[in-house]
């Protein structure tokens, strides 16, 4: 197996099937998945979206096994393919957050669509769907969601739920949001969690202590609680509709006049998703690296990166591209 590594090992691009590599990769904070779409888009892509669910399932199983509650998955695709894969992701515990739409504009189909024969509106979009790994808690051999675990732990204290407001020093947010059993539930912020934990362990039935512990020895700290959810830094002025014409100009890698890889993603979007969901030093996975757009984005953002590209020619182009970037890093911005 061929592999390219920077001197510091910060960036590693492998020429192999991603399935052979997951086991040796460290746990990711971000997974940028831009694999088969089911449109015969590149060598190895499926001809139709039928069967995409089965194709992805072993990969999803590995992502699930190796990810933690801080992991975000960005799943690129086209709508027809994504609908096939979404149920598998849900089944493996990935929670849908948002569907971001890359609107390529009318330019994408100009001169290319015959309204006399079309039976649907022309598609000019790709999507990049955000998923997070649901945190799960184990209690006496049973697996619980965060909501159920919070309620379970409070019940164990023997205190009424009404006391959670007093514990967190809020008017009613604890009973209305953080301990409710309905869809209005959301995760208590770390400061509130810290107060709830202190109160429960001070006033709860002594025999059940410690409360809000995952190891039975100490309650979760504020810092540990923060790590129970995926990172997200929402940028100002950006919505879930990303308007940009199809990739062309100097960013598009070409041999002569021909694009080297039809699915090369804009560096701008790849940087955006990585930056929104990780910190410097965090590990980014790109299991279907193509031309290694993620490697360049991760390097620019000072993240660590591992990527896999099964096709030796494409891998070679990705390495060449990365080396050019290293020599002239500002050209990619
Ligand atoms: C949609 S392209 C990725 C394009 C990439 N995002 C870019 O910007 O250049 C998908 C790539 O995944 C590769 N691929 C498909 N199956 C793979 C597998 N099992 N392991 C590694 N790479 C794979 C294909 O050869 C293809 O180049």
C-alpha cells in the first residue's frame, strides 16, 4: 500500500480501500464523506442509487465504532442517493442535524435540459448533510439516550423533578427543557449541568451517590459534559444554502482541458465544514479522498488528516496537488 505523509505526520493520504484503514486510524472529530452517489460519476461509483445503502453500510458501521459523541459527519451526495443512505445512518445512531444545499445555479444545466421531455425540474444541487453521533449511556447493561439518562439519574436521587430548577438556579428551564420527556428537550449547558450535579450529590439519597457518573466513581465534570456533544461553531452570515457555480477556473484540476476528477469539491466548502465542527489539532477523516480537497483544507486549518483513495491514478494526482499546495500554499485560498 502506498501512503503519502507530511514530515510531521499531520497529513496522511493512503492509496487503499478505506475499509482496510479504519481500524488503524485514531478516532475522528470530523468525517468528510464524499463517496459514491449512484450516478456513475467515477470509476467504482454505482450506476444508480439502488444499493447505495448496502454499499455504505460497512463503512457506516466502522465510522460508528470509531467515533465518539464529539464527532460530526458531513455526508456529501445528491438527494436521490442520500435518501437511500439516511435510514442506515439513523439505524447506526447518527442524528440528522441539517441538510446543506449547494445550489450550482442555472449555469449547471444551461443548454442541457429539454423541457419537452423532462418529467421533473432540472436538478442543480448537491447536498452536504450534517450528522452527529448520538451520545449513549450504559446503565446496568441497558443503553440510554442522554435525555433518558438525565431523567434516570435525577429519579435515582429521590428528589422531585420540580427541584431541578432550584438546583440549576433557573426559573423553569430545567423542568421545561433539560428534564422534560417531550420533544422540547435539549441538553443542559455545562454551567447548569455542573450546578445540577452538585445539588444532586449534596441533597440526593446518600445510598445512590455518586449521581450523574458514568464510571460509578465520580460525577461527570463540566469539562467532561462539554465533550458529550459534537463541536459546532456557527459562522455569521452563512445559511444552509450555499450558492456557487460549478467548480471551474484555476481551482479545477485539469489535464489539458479535461477535468481530472468530475467530483472535485470546492475547497471553500470543505474548509467551511471542517472549521465549523473541529478545533486546531483535531483529526479529520476523508475516507473517499478523491483529489484530497480535505487534506488541503485540513492543512490550512491546522487540523490532522487521514484520507483514503482507492484509485492509484487519482491518489497520485491528490499527492501532486498537495505537494503543489505545500510549495505555494496561498494559491489555494
Ligand atoms: C466523489 S469522489 C471524491 C472527490 C473529493 N471530494 C475531491 O474533492 O476531490 C469519491 C472518490 O472515492 C474513491 N473511492 C471509492 N470507493 C473507495 C473506497 N472504498 N476507499 C477509498 N476510496 C474510494 C473514488 O475512487 C473517488 O475518487
